[in-house]
C-alpha cells in the first residue's frame, strides 16, 4: 500500500502548552512493497514520523495518506480503525505491551479489537506463530514467564496477528543480545519478502540498513533531509557527515585501509564480501 | 491526564514561591481548617478575597486554577445541591415534601460551594508553587515528632519522594502502552462503564508489571549503594526559615483571632 506525506507538520499539543512543531513540512512517498529505513540523530522526529502513519499523531498541517485513507488535522474514528488494522506498528521495546494471562490471549487481542471471528483468529495465530518461530507449547504459558527475546517475538507476533499490509518498526531489535537481534531482523526481513509487507524501520545500525533496506529516509530537526536508495546514501560523504551518520562496518574498514595506504579504492563497499572482492580485484591483497 | 493541575509545579519567583515549604504546608492545612469556622457574609468575603490575592500573587493565570476545579465540579455541585435542598430556615420559597428551597438553604449552599472552591484553590497554590521534592521535605519535617512513637518517618519520606520522582516516568509509560494498544485496535473511552473498566486491563497490567520490576531493581540499587534504614543521616537540601515565613505565621494568628472574635461576639 502506498504511503504519502504531503507537506505535513505536526506537534504534540498538551492542553494549554503550545509546543514547537516536532515535524515540519514533510513530504515523502513510500512505494508499496519497499523496505525503508529511517535514520537520523535522536530527537530528529523518527518515532513521530512512524506515528503519523497510523494516526497516533495527526498532522496539524498537510495530509498523510495510507492506501485510500487520508488523514488531515481531523480524522474520523472509522478512518483510524481502518488504518490501524492495515498498519502493524511495533514500538521500541514492544514487549511492554504484553498483558494477557496466556500468550494465546495476547496474540488474539489485536484481531478481536478488529472484530475478527474466533475461528479465523485461531488459524491466524497458528500462522503467525510459524512465521515468528513461536513454539505451540508456549501458547498456554504466561507471557511474563518468557525470556526477553521470546517476549519480543510474541509482541511482534501480536502485531502481525491483525494481518497488516504495512509494518512499522521502531528499533525492533534494541536491547537484545546479538543472536536474538539477528534472528528478529532476519524474521522481519523474511516476512517483508514472503508476505509482501511494506516495511518502515527506524534504526541506528547502518549494517542493518545495508542488509535489509532498499531505501533510506534521513531525518534531522524534524525534517526529512533526504530520501534515497542505500547505495547513494553511503556514496554521499558530505551528507553522512552533515547528519553525523555512521557508516557500515565494511565501509569504515575500507576507509581505514585507504588512509593507511594513502590510496583510494574505485568502489565503496557496503558489505565485507564486497570489500574482499574489491581488494582482490584491485590487487591490494 | 494532562489536564490534571493539582500536583503540578509551575516554576516562578513570586513571593509565594520563595516561602518555606514547611510554612506553606502548615498555612494551607490551617487555612482549610479555618474555612470550616467561617460565619457570616463578611468573613466569607474576606477569605475569598484573601484566596484570590494569594492566587494572583503566584503569577500563574487564573485560568489554570479554574481548570484545576473542573474535574471535581460534579462532586462540588452535588454537595452544594444537597446542602440547598436539606437546609430550612428564613424565608421559604418552595417546598415539596423533603425538598425545600429556602433563604438559609441558598445561603449555606453558596457557602459550601465557596468553601470547596477555596480549598481546591489554596491547595493548588501549594502544589503549583512548591517543588514536589520540597514538599516531601516539609512533610518529613512535620512528621518528625512521630519518630518518638516508633513511626518509620525516614522510610515514609523516602517512599514518598521515590513515588513522586517516578510519576513523570509512569505518565510517559502510560502514554507508550496506550499508543501500543491503540495501534492494535484498542479504543479507549467507548462503551458503558463496565466495558470501559475492562478496557483498562491492557493498559494497567503492563504498567504494573513494569513498575514492580523497576521497584525490585531500585531496591537492589539502594542495597548495593549501602542504604540502611534507621541510620542517622543529614540532608542535602536544607530548608531555610525566613522573616517572610514568620510574618506569614503572624497573618495566621490574626486570621484566627478575627474568626474566633466574630464567632463568639458576632
């Protein structure tokens, strides 16, 4: 499903205190079926951008459209419900949303809110358990008795259980150990491919950007500073420096080698395999 | 949640802000006590004016105070109406069985209303102009004598300051969990009372689970850092009693004398 931002500004107005805009004059387009990474320093408005997509934050100016639903400063309950069914959203530390007595009940929470029949919920839950690698024996356990990594899986499964077309992820692997982190990201990437989910992911890890994303939105100071594909981003040294973005491990290694040798490779490598290939190709090793 | 004014601190540098929190706490409690001894229109007028003067001198807009009353308005109106219809005396305008509308009834209804509003206003002044942490120190100070009755005052005040410290965190977390459940299709504030209460489970349970976990961590940290209950300790923040505070006590004495004189001779 298509997502477009048309000159959107937004703020969190709390009662009488008028805050400065968190997001100003955003315009962007996310094509269906793409995997977009959202990067930028803390406080850039990345999480707020994600919230715009399912109407948890409404634009004060401009409009956001998700599929055929359009949000402006006012949105009907109907439109909100419709969009939230189609957008699955995982916040930072999504395991904090677990509450039910059993894993099964927690997974059924989302679909029940959208009035899906019990028999259909049952098949969906079996399906998402398979997708996310949750063992059937866990379904009757309390979610609070699971390990951190398992809780994260259950939380993400609970989001997938509403069968979204769009998946919005805010640092889905934050705070996990390296193994669990890789498993979660691989699973999400697999889902993106097999279920054709349009995916947006906030991340600070540029290696994740290289491995999973097609294109990148660079945010700073509440604005979208650039929207480009992964390779163009890492070719643009000026852009990377301006917004203090890290580079992938392979590129960082390449830059150190180049500095030590006083020469430059003809290509910029994004993965270690690429780096090894270029090094051999150009006779450095 | 964000509309709740009581319990919020508005930074400022007015005279009221500068007063000693111990004095402010005593003043507010005493003032509220005095409100119950007011007799007659003149005293009511004096106290209402005094409340207004104090409110205005904090530099916080009147609108803010009025918003603080709003959540309690139904309770206040209920008490007022009850007072009006159950009091008899003076000229009776209307009577139907249990229900009467009389001169005295209307008057005492008005007093009840005023008393409630003044109570809220004056306690809002306290919380708006005093940092929660200073307020805890003041409570600690006032409870100190209870130590001789083996009340664990130190622990109570530590508990209180920890609780106050974590209110903003709890609010943040509430918002996060609320958003997460909304994203899963939850709609808050729909259906009848029972349904609405049931709908709170997905919000309250995660908050409980998380708070308990944090309490455990916090207890561990206190222990690791060598906190011992019952140990003698000094204070990092010292409260200073100034001339202004003594003058304030003078005001309380004058008010008491005036109220008592009017009650006895008026």
